[in-house]
C-alpha cells in the first residue's frame, strides 16, 4: 500500500497552491521584527510560490527579496524585505509542493515487499531529485520533466544519486517497468540520454544486482558505459534485497555464496584495472557480497574515503577500522555485568569475532546474538530492518543487564524502532537497560564495559538503502 504525500497547504488569501510551514523564527531576525511567529507559513518570495528550500535559498541568493507570510488562519499576513540578510525562518520540511513519487514498479521494489501495518512514512515511494541532492537518496530520474532537467542544470544540483541498474535500456525497462501515465517525458526513462544531458552534474550511481538478470556480462556492459561518462564519480553494486512478503510479485532470489564470490572477483578485476588507468577504483561493492561469499572485507583504503557508506559500501570496514584498544581493556569489571549485543544474522559472526578479546575481562558476560528477522522473514539479514518485535521474541526477559542494539534499527533522530515501539517500552518489557551501541567498534566496547551510552549515529550491523526514511522527509 504505497502512500503519497500531498503538497503542504494552509488557508491563505493568496491562492497559493502550497505554502512553507514555519517551525521556528529566530529571535531578533527580520521575520520576527515583521511579526512572523512559529506556526505561520511562508507564502511567497518575490511574488513567486516556493516549492522547496532550494528555491527559497535561490531567491534569497539574489540579494534583495520580499517575503510574504500568513498566520495559521490565513487571515493575517505580513510582507517584509531582506537585503542579503537571513530572514530567520526554519521550516518543518524541505519540500513544500509535495514529494515527487516514483513512476516505476521495479520488480525488486522494497516498498512492495513490506508487510502491512508499519508507519505510513515507510511506504512512501520517494523518487524526488531534490531529496537526492539534499540527502543523498537514490532516484531513478524517470519522473523528470524537461523543466526539471533544466532546473537541475540551472541550479547545479550536484551531486545527484542515481539508480541505474543497467545501461541496457531494454533490460532496465524490463526491471523497472515504469508506469507510463506517470512518466512526464518518455525521454527521461532512457538512462544514457539522461546521464548525458546531465553532464555538468556529478553522479553517484548504483546497480541493484539480481542473480542472472543484470550481473555477469550485462554488468560488465553497464560498468563499461558508466565509467566512460565523465560525470559518473562512482558506481555502487549492491545485491537485491528480498523479504518473504512477495505474494503476487515476480519470483526473485538472492545471491548464493558462489555467485557472490564470482561477482566480487568480477568487480575487483574492474577495480584493479580502473585504479591503474585513472587512479580510482570507481566501482565499489556492498559489504553484503563479501559477507555472503565468506570473503575477507577489503582494507579501508579500498573504499577511497567511504563515499557510499550509506549504501552499505564499506560500513563494516568503517565500523571495524580502528579495532579495539587492547591496552586499555580492564582485567576485570568492578561489578559483574551481562551484556547482549543484538544485530542481524549477516553481521553477527563478524561482530562476535571482533569482540572476542573482551572475553578476557573478568566479570563481563558478553553475547553477540544474530536475530532472525521474523518481521520481514529470514531472508532479510541486515540489522537495520529488525523491529521491536524481533527483540521481544528473541531476547528473554531478564537474561541480560544491558541489551545493545544497532542505531540503524531506530528511526533517524528518535528512539522509535521500525514497528514504533520505543527503546523504553522494550526496556520495560524485557526488564533490562536497552541502548544503542557506539559509532564504531572502539565506542561499542566502551559502552559494553560501562562507559557512556552511544549516540544514534553510525552503527554496528549495517543498515540498508532499502528503507529510505530520511530525516524530516517521510
Ligand atoms: S524501487 Fe524505488 S524506484 Fe523502484 S518502484 Fe520501488 S520506490 Fe519506485
């Protein structure tokens, strides 16, 4: 049940099709001096409706600007001028005219494989080039109009993050099955044409690989095309993500161990060649291929700055990179403690091995448990898609003093798990403290040993690009 987000509207006497709800007004700012308050809405800047924060910044970037804002009833309004000044407005959202939804029905779409009953935001099929620019979410570009392309070029919305999947137009069409009535300009469905029209724009691209579909020779052809384009900075190859909720959907399967190993060899051959030719590997593999293949992860340098971390490319290596600080490990804890680290089944063996030295600390009972995903099905092995119910069904009340989970299990910036349970609720039900681990192995070890509780930035057990729930957007 994919859902859509309507434009933001509020009563206004100006006939504006959408407005920008104001969350905060800075004290002493031009907006506050004009009488604007939190809860009001921005109607226009320089007499133009404002569809998103990018347009807002563009108008202000011209120097002098006239802003029009109205109160929540739409009855009162004020107009005020700024001249190279920040008006002092903070908005609830970054998109005001409605999020652009996708015009596709990809055979591997994660939204179509979501069980029912989660918060609506998880079913939003965001394919908005503006959120791609602002947050780095991958978009297909098949819903762009000619004006949109021109806007990207005029405003230099660079870089963008683009799902390519295949540079063979027919194969891409077969995999993505665009919904013709939703495609505004048929030209936008041709990926080569689009990449070439966007030549001044840097692109990070991804290929969601399916066994026997767009890998093998088809992947070679896609990579050959992508690395030939000057504006393609990098290509991430990630495996198709499948849940067990695929009734009435095409019959797809994930990578077997031998297939994952073959794909690693294939892409590493590309990396060796490209590194020699241009000084950059350019093509990068998601961690999942190495873990499924049972192969050692590349060294940190091989990720060249971890540019595609959010896509599961190098997350595990990044997490492990600094290792444990063995010299500062205590011989014993002052108070004995039982700690349980819960993560996805894919990452659990890696984490277990990495934390092995902590077994020498007397008084610490530590277990790393790979939780079977009973929400999406056992084929879903990443930590980021575990829900509160998976914790409650696979951790026994009172069996530990501290349960540590991956920050990737929480909605960004909140304590909400995928099924809207909070950490406090899980803690109360299980009768133990529940917290998130640290941003890397060293921080996690400090949390385990009794230091500060980690924040909710990067993660142990990696997330996946599959559920795109960016801050403040969905
Ligand atoms: S995978 Fe993305 S682009 Fe494809 S149908 Fe789903 S939401 Fe749309």
